[in-house]
């Protein structure tokens, strides 16, 4: 695909979840499909007929094994935050239909116990997980998501 063709593609509607534990640390998982360090917060597409809030709680279960009752939603991003995929990856991800994602972010407070978290889900996305200080999120994310992560940290800074 040429850069011009990619520029004409839409963004995939998606949600992102910043989940805090009782110490104010953020849940991140190491992507199972990436050999280099690529820690990310849970995220995923919005299904047809689904609200962003419904998608966020569904993705929580799909990526962490946690039920909706294990979190409280504290905040929602005011805007949709987009990111672009690297040009060379566009044809190989989502069938080449999207240039990247635009995400509605949710800030969650985890009210459960760590042992409830299970990344060994039906379709696992992570091979390990940990709690990370919010100040370290950007440096641990893949390069093309760093601006979005910085924006999420700024938006939810009053809670961090």
C-alpha cells in the first residue's frame, strides 16, 4: 500500500483501559505476539451495536479474565485519541482496512485481588503482566503508541 492509500483509510473504533490498583499502579501486559518489550494497557475494538463502555468491560474480561464487578469506572476520556500504525504494518493488520485506531479511554479502579487476574484467556493477548507506575507507561510502550499513552496519563493525571 502506498502512503497515499493509507492516508485515505479510516481509524478503527476502539477502547483502551487504564486500570489502577489500590497503590495507584497501572496494569500492563506484555504482548504475546511481539518478541521485543511491548507493554500495553488492555484495549480492543468496539463491536457493532456496542457502546464504548460496554466494549471496555468486555475487553477487560477478554484480556484479564476479570468480571465487570471487579472494577469501578472512574473516568472516560473527553475525546477519541488516535494513533497510526507503522506504514509497513498497515497491510497486515485488520486486513489492511484501517490506518490505526481511535480510542475512547476509560480509567478503572481495580477492587479485586491480584490472584483474580488471569491472562490465560480464550484468546490470550499477553504472556505476562505487572503493575507499573504511570510515569513509566510511555517508555515501556511500543513507539507508535507513546503519544496516546502520554495523552492518557495527562487526561487522567488528577487520579494518578
